[in-house]
DNA sequence: CTTGGTGATATGTCTAAACTTATTTGCGCC
DNA sequence: GGCGCAAATAAGTTTAGACATATCACCAAG
C-alpha cells in the first residue's frame, strides 16, 4: 500500500544514472521551480509530505532541499517552511589556480622571472586591505610569469611572514611564490577583486605591451587563523579572460 | 575506558556557539590542516575513528568531512580513505546581482535607459558561446544603467525566447531585462567571464568616458533545462571593481 | 491596540544500523 | 613476474526514530 500511494518512484529508474536519491529529488525540485509548477514565493510541501511522495525518508528529502537551498533557489526557515526564493541570487565559483598549471593547460611552456624581492614597509592602501598597521615590514615580491617565453601575468605580492612559518628560507628564484604558498600555506578565507586598468609604464614594460592597453587586474587576499597571509595584485596580458569553473 | 580515551568532547563546550556538532568538527579538522598536524598528502583517521574521538556518530563525522572536502581541503575516495589535498585549489564565489540593487547599495539612485531593442540574427561568435546555430533570431537589447544619473554599466543582451515563456509581452522600457529575467527565469547553470577592454567609441559614448579607457567587461551566460537563456556583455564604468562575497 | 505567553509546526540535527559501491590488497594461478 | 579474481575496507547513502529549536498564530491580559 505504501508503494502504491507514492506517485511514481522518481528515484528508482531512468533519471538516476549513478545519482543518489537525494540528487534525483533535488533535480526534480529544480525542474518544478524552473517549469513554474512552484512559483516565486510559493511555499512548497513540507519535508514529510515530499518524503511520502517520493517514497524516501525525510532525511533524504532534507538533504535534497538543502542542496537546492544552497544554490539559492529555495529559502528555508524553521516553522515557516520552504519557499521558492523570490530573487534567486545565484552564485558562481572561481577556483584559485596555480599560474604554472594555467599556462601549461594552454599548451605553453611555463617560465617565471623574479623581478624584485625585498623587505619593505606596507603602503597605506594595502595595509588597509590587509588589516595590518601601515608601515609594518612584509616581504615584497615582483614576478613575471611567462608562457612560451612571452609575458603572461605580472604579480606584485606582499607576504606576511608572521602567518607563514618557513617562508624565510624559501628561495623565490627557484620556487615561485604563488606555488609555494598554495602548497604550503593553506588558507581559511580568501577574497578576489576584479577590475580593469590602463597599463602603466611599468605594467607595459613587464608585459611587453604598450602603455594604456586595458589589462585585467585581480587582487587576491588570503587569510588563515593567524591573520592575513598575502596580498597579490595580478595583471594579465592583454586579451586574457578568466571564467568560472562551472 | 572508551570515554576516557576520547580526547575531550570537542563538541560540547566553548567553541560551539550555536554551531552544530558537524560544524565544530569541521573547524577542528581545518585547524589540524592549517596547523600542519595533518600535512599535505597525509591520510587522516577514518570516519569511524574520528567518530570515537569526537564522541559522535559516524554520520556526523561524514557530514563534517564532506563540508571540508567541498572547500577543497580534503580529498575523499572510497576505500582509499580521506587525504589532505596536496594542491588545495580553493574556490571563491560570486553572487550574480541585480544591477539596481548594486547601485542602490552604493547609495545612488538607480535609473536605466533602453538604447535599442530588436529581433536580430545571432552573430557567429555569440552563437558559438550560446551553443545555438548562427543566424538564429533572438531578442537583442542594449541598455545603460545609471547611478545618480551617471552611467554605471552598459549592457548588451541576447535573449532566447524559446527558453523564456512570457518574454514577448514584457515592455523593457519599464521593467529592465536583468531584473525581469532574474525574477522570472530561474536558471540552472551560469558562466561568468571577466576581461578588460579599451573602451570602444560606442562604450565611451554610452559610459560618458573617453575612447581607450580600460573597462571591466563581464560576460554572463545562463541556461536552464530547455537550453541557453541569455547572453550578456556588461561594461562597467571606469574604476569599478567587483569582489567575491566572502 | 499592544504586549506577552503558549502551543503547534516545520526544519535542524543527531544517532545507530544497515546496505551499497568503489577501490585496493593480496592471493593463487599461469 | 604478470594477470585476474576475491576479500577486505572505507566512504557513500539511506532509513526510522528522536529530540532541539525557531517562529508563527492565536489568544488573553494589560
């Protein structure tokens, strides 16, 4: 009797190519939203009802709905129930790559050039971003990353040695900073900022282009529990574009 | 003796300010990774062991580890166990905003101007991106979004009416397309691409700036189950920057 | 009309147990 | 040594049941 009551067994068949029941249910929920069977602002049936409909345990429906809610399509509140989000603000994710792998993925041979390395006091604007006192002395690096010998990206980097034990011994002429940090200094929090700038004289020289050329600029800040790890300004070669993973 | 062996009850006390046991355990796992108690490539104790250590059910450890794995700090494979990721490629997430809310959040008054609306055949480059045949006729819009009367962003948009029922009746002079679509056409997949361009003559005119000025360009493609919904090219006013949410 | 309490309700979370599945390890056979 | 199969293992998933907790709705008292 249980069986018969439960609409169809959505989870049992066709659609479920290696997908878990929860994922199949999540898909079906998305479909109902996209097809407007459940409309913006509507309250959808509660977990217990859906569990009966799909013939699964409530915990499975819970997992499915949490998945969809994470994507931003559903709003869930205790007691109030689950509603279709009125303004689905969707998210897109960027992965923070290792430059070398990026270059090699494009089929080019990677190289890099250390332009400058010194200890230097933080300028005011960067100190503000990093939440550190102005004038604190950090490691300051300038690098150019090359693809097939041509400039791919310039990198200006400030590293906080207090949050990165072992950084002092690294020879950045050999191991590049990006890579060493990614491998050795896991972070708990990151912030990316995208903007565009006309190439300065220095950018133009390092990227082998002309002054004024529009460049994609990425600022990246990373933290761990001990505080800010590193601030980087990346300037990409003209024409470069950066996409979300999926 | 079991009890005594299980370190402390990490989940029971201080750290757990409204956090679930799974989250507290996830934090502790992150800490062990960041503090190098578990190093890159190490295999960590299996779920059953951690369940004993933390005094919770295996399912709870499972949830915690899945959380951390999603962030990219752990690699999990059946039978092989859970390992600390060697190359933690971390993710940063962008929300896809409604321009009006963006403008208003900056304390400016929002306005927009419809520059052009027509049905037009898809040019080759955009057809490729949208996975549609070249020459297919879509809705083509040009808009300028204003903040306090000054140009904030230009928008060039192609809309696929086949995937958006009801789009034909919309008057885009009143309701702007961005907003109407966000509210009425939920999508299941999106792709963002960032780049920089020197302002063309048209961009410069629409954004009230000079030709050659570096502009941040965002391309956004959205799909639902029926296929591609819309392609947008956004050009922001000079100096604009876009950051990850958190 | 406002405030405050109270109960109902839907989601949040956890548990113990079972089953599933991918993958590795090791053994036996050639 | 190499190959293939079987056993063991660890994560993946699901279930039923329980308790926790936020909050909404309603009603009573001020």
